[in-house]
C-alpha cells in the first residue's frame, strides 16, 4: 500500500478521535500520578513475598478476637477488618507478621473519583464506556499506522531506530518520541479496548460449566496453609464460628477455594475463567497500579499522546500551507514546475520561482509530480524533487515514474532537475538523480541543465541553480538568498548594548547585542535579522564577546540590513534569531588554524580568538582596501591577543594603498606555511566575500598541486577548509 494511504489513514483517525484522546490523555496523566503517589508512604512490610499463611493466620487470630476479612491490594498492603481486644472496629493496614496496625486506608479524593469517571465513561454511563472503548480501538489503529509510516520513512525494521534527520521541530520529535512511546501506547490502547469490551460482556464464556465447584481429595491437600504465600492471596473471608462446617473462603489470583479452618484441607475450588484473568492483567497494565515505574511510563506515554496531537496537526498545517493556486491552466502554460515534497519545504523554493515567473509575464504552471500530464504548449519543465527516507520518492511523487513513461509529451521540451535532500543520509538526493536519468531517457526531453542539488534546504546552494538557469535562459530571477528563506515565528528579542563607529571613512561600526540568558551560541554562528516592514532575511556572521553577540558591519547606502542596524541605538530592542552554524566553528581538536578574511568577514574571527582559552595556534590573515580607524582597532586587538598567547600573528593586506597588496599575495608569500599546516591536519577558515573565497581557494589549490601534488578538494573532504562567505 502507498505511503499516502497510510498517512491519510493516520491523519483521519487522529482527527476523528483527537478531542476524546485529549480528554483520555489528560486524565490518564492525572491517574498515573495518583498511582505513583498511592505508594507513598508504603505500607508494605519487609520480605512480604516470603510470608506464608501458616505464619500469619494463627498470630492474627490471637491478636484480634474477631476477624471478618483480610485483603491484600495491588500495592501488597494488607488490610484487616474485624474487632480488636477492646471491642473496637478495625479497618486498617497491618503488619501480617505481628498484627500491629501501621496505617489507615484513605478514600480516593473526590477529584480522583471524578477524573476516573471521566476517563472511563465521560460521565455518559454505558454510552460513554462504548465511546471510550471505540477511541481505544482507534488508538490501536493510529499507533499501527504510525508504526508503518516510520518503517517506510526509515526504510525497514532494521533501520527503525537509526538516525532521524531534523527537518523541523514538530516533525523530528513526532518521529523520535513516537518510536520510544509506541509499545506503551499500544499496551494502553489494547488493554483499554479489552476492558471496555469486557464491561459489555463481549467475552462471556461459552461454556459456563467451566466455572465449577470441584471436590478435592482431602488427603492430597493437607499442606495448603504451609505452602501458600500471602502475596498470592487477594482476599480471605474468615469463618464466622468454630463449626467445622464453617470454612475459610480464600480468593487467589486464578481461583477461589474453600479451606477447612482446623486442618487446612481444601474442600472445594472454583477456577476463574481466562477472561477474568485477562481482565485483571489488562487493568494492571492500563493503570500501572502494581508497579511505580510502569505507572511513570504510562504517564509519560499519555503526555506523548498530547504532544503527538499537537505535532501531527502542526505537520499537517505546514503541508497545507503549500497549497497551489495557479493563474494559468496546464494546457496554456509554457513553463511547468513539478514539485515532489514530503513535508512541503520544497514548495517554498518552487513557489518563489513561480511567483517571479508570473511577475515576468511568463505563463507558468506549478503542481505536484503525481499530477504530471500532457502540456501541449510547454517549452520548459523544471522538477523540484526532494528525497524521502533513504532514496525514496516523496508521497506526492510516487506515481511520477509511471506517468512519465505512459504520458509522453508531443513536442520537444527542455528539462532541468533540482534535488533537495540531506547529506546526513547515504542516498543524498537519490530520488532526484533517478528522475534526472528517467527524463534523459525520454525521446521528447532535452536536458537544459545538469542536475543541481541542495543540502538541508540551503538557500545559498539553491541560488547556484538560479544563477545557472538565468545564464542559460536569459531570465533575471533573484539570486538573493533571503528571498528563498523562510521567515520563522517567535523571533528572539535582543537588546543593543553598544554601538561603536570604528571608522568614519569606510562607515564601519561594531554592534554588541545581549541575548536571552538561555541562548546558546558561539563565534561563527549567524545572526538573522528581518528589517522593519520587510520579510527578507539578512544574515551576519557573529563573534562571541563576554557572552554577548558582536557584529562588525559596513554601512552600504542602499543596504537594507546595514542601514537598519546602523540606525539602532544602545538600549533599543531588535528581533532576530541565531542560526547555529556548526560547520564554521573553531575546530576543537585542531592544533593549528589559519583564519582568512576580508572586510567585515573578520567579525567571527575576532570572537574565535577571544574565546581561544585553549591557546590553539591561530594565524590571522586579513584583507582591507585601505588603512583606517577600523584596521587600527583590529591591530590593537590582535596585539593584546598575541600577548595573551591566544593569537600567534596578524598579517594584513591593503589593496588600495600605495604598496597595494591582496590577501592572496600574503598566502602566496607564506605558501610553505599553508602546505605544512594542511599536511599536519590543520584547518583553514575563510570568511568574507564570495569573490575573495574563490581567489583564495584558487591560489591554495595551485600551491597544493605544485608542492604536494594534491588537490585542495582532498582537504575539503577532510573538513580542513571551512568557509562562510556571501
């Protein structure tokens, strides 16, 4: 069966039962807590499992002149009902070895009784019990369909507990917690269903005569009291008199017996039917009343159900947010955008392209890959294909392969494929490669561009494809990464602590921000801001100074982000978020690091040097246009850090001074140093403009080829070349 069948089944069941599941889960958590607190304080005596009836019954009859009943509850607390030697009624917890009273049973509070009634029947008596039973059964189906979805996502049972890629919070924990809570939730659901059915006598024994009174051969049963443990007993009804015909009636877990009070001979027994035993087992499993650890697990499972309801609907709304609204019909459109997306994130990129095409007066049409059909006026097909699980098609693209083969286009059509995936999976963009090969094999399809891939929804990588498509097609689609970024909700408030103009000449300023005390970040992470009345995102590499965020920004006359930050004053509050950029953190194990920057790209490096308490050997290469107040500020900072042994040296190049020098010239001059650094496992980190990155990598590659006959790409694969350039 298809993935979509299981997904829609899972969703439909959840929607139908969500309100009742919320009530059942909330009350389930409360009752689980009650089961835990019920055991505190404990009235179970030490070594209770070793006490036999032959030890306790004679003692109790001596201490209490009259005993009506002795019961052992699910907590193994022993309760005695009778009359003591002062003719006072007794209904207390006792020590069965001495008869001493150790506590008094406490009646359940009105709140717990109210909660129990709501949990069992919704205050609707028989009708409510039926509804609760039905919801329990639906929970079984929800758990099983969820299990199938995880199996399909993880590509088999053997990978069930393998790593889950975190696409977004709701999706990640829905899968991770679902795997952990699957068994407890199934037990809750199955036991709840059974208890409801049992209340309606669904499991009535077809042969009532199996519940029989059986006469026992007395010669074989003279040692009942000696061989029976008190822990195996549920209740003992004592004889009313000393008449030999007046027996003990003892209820065990699986039977009820009559025992002669003087000899201990079993007179008769009544076996409980299997349905009764299953009912008791279901009650214990459903309530956790016999084990404090199991009660805690049930409570956590109930909390998880509440989270699954929230995260499941959050995932559904996220998918529905990518609904398609076309301006033109498929038959009239010239550019067709086909989208394969599991969670809707790929649609964000496709929609951004679609809107720009419409703005350029192009007849474009966008749809899911499963909706592929004939496009009589199409000249271009662009496929945006994400990969689900381990190389599989997303749910809205499962039919595409068959459709392409059975529905050929009647004219020549250019095609290009953009693959979306995560390099954390071994089959990175596997489905996109499959589609690219499939289309290449069609007689009507002509490749317009080579397959391009995008890792972890990177807008930077996506614009690489946009640039290539622009060059080939003649269009001018936006290559601004922020256009393809998703503006998140719940941005963090940050206070501007300090703004320092470090160069009036080149209008460079240093900005210090205080974040929430719980915010975790380090130098090399990114600050994302969203300027007033604009949804476009601007990213800045940050340095960490004394626990605060520090930016180095150059004001550009028409720069949206830099103008916004330039106009804020100390004490102002801005809304932003920190993006963890672990791929550009100072390596913890590297013994030697070369930092290469130009312009304001020096910002994260200042923070890394400031944080270098381990005194890693750091060499800083920085390029600027001219010597200004800001460069003198950096040189002063570097001198202080060199004194503290947190920096080895600073090399500065000025490209617009009389003796103009570029940072690439510094690298060429120190070629031997860079070769030795890379050979010894050191790291080169580059931050600044993309043009500078390209030039630096070109010169480093030439040096490596000449000196050690090795390509720079070999060191990139070993994560010895780290970049963060824009």
